[in-house]
């Protein structure tokens, strides 16, 4: 979509009249606001200052011309502009005078993760290596486009972390082209006009001689890379210690962080070499003599080579024996396979980059109101998930964390997977081989580094050809759905009379409230406290386990993305069931983002408070959620408490009402209206503090 003219009234509307609460950032030329646009989604509106009009006009036209030319995945996308002059009257020396005010604004795609500057940290904390490497590579690709993608080279001239923005997938995009210049055949020139760049990122030849060339951007890139690899003080640290000492120190820190129990020495060494090569490139970019700095083409070539080295090692390390019988598309149930000693899973020898770290992680904000359970005993109990058939078996004594078990150990612990030991029966009866193995890998990758009292703990795994087993801690009190309804119960918005007194065990208000706090706390951990944002994508009562103290633990990771590859009638039923908790955009696009998880949490919240199972009903333009509509209808007639489970009414009515309002906010489908899980958790916790 080409950039379009946007009226000032529209920009005022979508930015709440340029409200301070919508400010994303500011610079020498103006402020940037977040605008909520119905048609284009969220956008960033850069409103230029009105002072020094001739300079501002020149700056505006210059940046506008630059932006119209730039189209690349690693360049922030230009979506619109505004240039309007309005006559206004003001009081001047006791009389009314008229003057003209010109409003100039540039509009860009909104980058939800903000600038790179916000994410910089040292090697022991923050972003994992793969994310940092991807940011480095993406920034280099964007700079290559500027330097090599035009007949005349394009210089950025203000490359720094503040001007590298990150989308929801942490893809980097270069921004702020107000200082950028197009130059002709002459690759280096001396500028007569000062460049308002940023000290610390400006090359020495510009500071001393005002020389401008591609190598000025390369110097800035080196500073940025150093900060990405070694943290915000990386450049300062490099200036204080010798080259080799700095290189060894950075690589040593990353060696500690990248080690995982299942990575082979060869794959880890390839990663260490990638860290080392990136650090060497960064330091070479900062050479005082600009002629010794590499070109952006050379830099990308070297980065590509490190990727090939890792790919070659991972390919070599694949298990030479066929991991699954190739004579059939469908995996047989695991119980029919002979119990033999497993070989290491092929994918577990691949580079599992930065997801598990020995560095301490800060505790989550807004932790739950309930006291966290004590640390697990040295010999914990566990449950085994049999992926090909998905049974949950009781495990009497399994020790350790994140370890690989033999099939014989697990068979012995469950009496050869006896039916008498079965705890739960899941939905996946038939799983295609490749997808099953990928799902298995995915769940181990996700679960192994997680450490939170509202996330179920992965104890270990077993992989032997057709035997893919995951071992979790054992929770005696089943899942949330069983406690809400009992096995086989079914209630919906049309049969809410089933929520009557005397219908068996009832979760009281305080238990339900604490369960919701726990789920929100676990979800906040996944979204904001992990090395990478983790989207659950399948939040529902069945995927919330409860311990003996009714503390909630999220489970059900890793399989949801495989549903479209392995649909039997049983698994299709599970998809239909899960769709009730999916936001409409997710159901249509088979995608997912943080808002999708928050929407699912909102539906679950309403279900917990109302004691009513949601379902989808058809309407003219699609579907609607019966439970959500029921609560909204009660709200519209100012009787929202009528939607709540009547067995909860009484002492806690105000808290119940507050929680229901929070649930309705979570299920808002208008873009930008859905709160983050941090806000949701904060509001839930604050209800009891009033």
C-alpha cells in the first residue's frame, strides 16, 4: 500500500489529540505518538516541531523524499504524511492577531517492541543469542540495501540502537532518515553543513574532518553490534581493555550461557565461533582508519558463513538411522513398540540457542497473591505424557530435572503403561511422524528452560524411534475443567440453570480468584520474563492443572501448532473445542500474538466466574461467543452480576464485578483495545487491595 495523505483531524483522533500518554519517543525534530487507526492498524505518528519553520520544512521534505524511495523488510515502512496550514488567533499586546501554524507529520508502521535501546543487556541477561544475532543480521541487511540498493549510495548517518526498531517478532528495521544523504559517484565527501548525529556512534574522520562516506555508517554499525553482543557498556569496556582480553571475555560469557544438557560439543563450538566472528566484525568496523573497515557486503558474507557452518554441523549430527519407520504415514501407538535403550534424539544435538541460562533471572513483577509452593523434594513424583496416544500415567519415583530417561525406566515406573496407572486421556490419537517429532522437539524446547510456580515443570523425556515420551511433575488434583464441572459435565449459555446450588463440589470465590491470578502470572512470565516471548495459543480449562493447594499451573505446550497436520476425528473435535477460546482474528488467520492469548484468558476468566461453558454460535457475518455475549448483555442492562455463578454471590460481589469487567476488556476485538497481560494481572491483584 502506497503512503497516503492523512488529514490533521484524523491524526488528532487516532492519537487522542496528541496525548502525552500516547508518546512513544521524541527527538530533536519532534515527538512520536502511537495512533490507533481502524483501517491500517496501529501506526507511529512523528509530529515535527513548529519552531524554525524554514529548517523544519526543509527537514520534512528531505525525510519525506527519502522515505518514499525506501522499501525493504529491514527498513521501517512509511505509511502516510500530513502537511497542513491552519489560521489561528492569539492574544498579542492586548489585541487579537491572526497567524498561521503549519503541522507536519510523518506516519510509519507501528513497531510494538520499541527500539533496540530498550532491549540492550549484557551477555548473562536479556535477549538470547539467536535473537541478538538475528537483529545484527537484519540491521546489516537494511544497511546493505541503503549502501548497495541504489544507483547512488544512501547513507543513514545516524545509526544507533534508538533508530533500530523491533516488530512483534523482534525483526529489526532501520528508522529515522532525517539525516540520511544520497551521494553521487564520489564515495567520500566533506560536508559543509553539520550533521546532528550522536556522539559515540560518529566516526572519528567526521568529528575531525567532516568526512562522510559509507564507512561512517560502518563505524556506527560496529558500535551497535558491540552493544548487542556485550551489552550497553560493551564499547566502553572495549576501550578500557586489550583487544584479545575483550574478545576472550565476551566469548567466555557466551560459552556459559549457551551450554545446554543436550547440545553436542561440535554444535556448541560452531555457536561460540559465531559469537567470536560477530565480535571480531564489530571491532573491525570501529577501526580508526576507515580504510581498514569492511564493507557491508563483506560483513554479510562473513555472517552467512557462520550460519552455513552451524547448518553443516547440525546436518552431520542427524541420527543416521531412520528415526521413524518410513513404510507408513501414521505412527503406531507407543505401547506396541519394544522397550529398548534409546539413542539421543537427533534434534536434541542441534543448537538450542540461549534458551537456558545459568545467569539469575529477576522475579516476575506482580507475583501472585498466594504463597509459592516450596521447592520440589529431591525425589519428585511425575507424570508421563505418551505423545503417540497421549495418555497421562502416574509415576511413583522419578528424580531429576530436564533429563533423558530410558524407555525401560518409564515402562517400569508405570507398570508397562498399565491402564490402572492412567490419569488422563488426551485428544491426539493419530499423529503424523514428522509433525509428531517436531511437536515433541517444540515442547522440550519451550518447557525445559521455564521456571515459574504457575508453569508445569518438565522433569525429562525419552526418545526411541516411535517412542516419544515427556515426563512432567505430577499434580494430584486434575485440571481446572474437572473442578468446574466434573468429568462429562457440559453447560453452556443456553443451559445456565445447571449452575444451581447442590450440584456437587463448588470452587469458592477465593479459590477461583487465586486460580485466575496464577494463570495470569504464568502467562505474564511467558510473554515478558522469558528470553523469547512465548505464546501459549491454547489457553483453556483443560490446560490449567491444579495442585493440592489449588494453585494453577499452565500446561499444554507445543502441540497446538501441529493440529492442522494431524487431524483425526478425535483431534478435530479438540480443535473445535479450542476455537471457542480463540480470538476471531486467530481463528481466521491461524496466527496468534500476545492479544490472542489475552483474549483466550478473558474467555477462560468469564467461564471461571460464570460457571458456564462457552460455545460458538453462527451469525450473519461469522460467529460469536455465547458466553461473551451473555456477559455483555448483562453489562448493557447494568446487571453484570447476573452473569456470575450465583453460588458465589454475597460478600465478594464488588470483587466479582471488577473481575468480570476485566474479562470483558480482555475479549475486546478492536485493534489496540485489548490490554497486555501485565495490565490484566496488575488490575486483578489491585482488586483485593482496595
